[in-house]
C-alpha cells in the first residue's frame, strides 16, 4: 500500500521503525527482530538505510520480507550522501523491481570522515536533489522526507529551515516524518508555522522511547532536541535502574502519543528500532485507543 493512501484514511495509525544490521553476521538476528515487530501488524514498518551504504542491500531485503511474508506496508529509506548518480539510479531500479512503493528520501548523516572531504563535486548535496531524481526515474513511488520540529542542526534559523522544507515538498514529497522530540508543544508550534508557509502534506510525528539513560546523550546529539524538565527528572530518578528506566521511558513515549492522538494527529511513527518488546509495550498501551 502507498502511504499517501494510508494517510488519507480518517483513522489513527501507529507505525514502527527498524534498521538493517551493521555486519553480515548480525543479519539473521536483526531479521528475526524485524519479523517480531511485523507480527504486531503496525500500519507500516520503516526500514532505515545502512550506515554509509555499506549494508544498504539489507534495507531492501528486510523491507521485501516484511511486505511479502507479513503483509505489512513498508517504507524503505534511501540516502544519497557521497553517492554517484549511477549508484542512486541503480538502487531506485532495485526498489521498483522489489515491489517497494514507498521511499524515504534522505541526504544521510555526514560522518566525521565525510565532513572532512571536499564536497564540491558531489552529485547530491541535499535531499531535494535525490527527490528530483526519484520523481524523474519514471517510477511512481510515494516519497517521504524528513523534518525537524525545532531546527535542523545545520540550519541558520527556522525560517530558512522551513523554506528548504517547502522545496522538498514542492519537488515531490507526499509526506514528512519528524525527527524525535520530547515536548509536543514544539510540534504543534512547528505545524502552525509550516502550514502558514504553505506546506500542506501530512506530517508524521516521530517518537523515540528512551529506554536507557545512555540513549539520551546520543539522541540529543543527533536531533538537537530540547529535553523538558519533567523528562530530565524521570532520567534522574530512574536512570540508574535499567528495568525502571525502560518502563518509565515507554510510559513517557506513550503519554506523548496519547496527547498527539487527542489533539487530532492521526498518524504517529515510533522509533522502536529493533526492539520488539518496546514496540509491543507501546502498542499494548494504546490497544483500546487505536482499535
């Protein structure tokens, strides 16, 4: 199923995210974890791209497996950072031949090694360049893009950030998925601003359950997210106990999702990664809400 058709349904949806293995030897264990998440029957499963493209073939394998054997719609990520036009074109063809209907078009993270290189000759500088090529491929994909409720770490200000976001939508994005955030008011403010700027496509909030204290520093570094005091208090109180922190983190994420649904948001995406127990706990907490 195309996700733009899914998002047009007047009902609440919950989706989960998984990632491919970093090494070949880890493939089977990762595959089993993604299958456990697929058995929860989420509205769709998003499959991220291998870091640096090194294990990117597993993105396609996992997405195909979930769609074919579990009947769950999939969203396959595609990044373009440091890639050539030929490489990206080949991956687009592979996705089409695999029956993938939905692509999350991303630039990709700049590793320290990539930041140190001369980027002037790169075929792709921004995600919008990839979106143009997907649209021009001749294949009818539903294309998603990323957005930041606060501000992209590389943007000078939110006004410029929203301007660039509109360029992605105008290039062919059918929907946007947000980076993680821990204060829903940031999302509501962001939605007001982008609607004022003429961005009308569905925006899917991305919620990250923080289930151990060590995740917090990395999460903030990746997203630049504001951490509200009540979340800091939660970590201070329960961070020393793995079981307590896991339960509290799931509860906090659940509370965010319930508030989003209560305020008219129909689609929520959970960065469950490869943790079936976390995905199952959140879905169970919402069983009577999402039906």
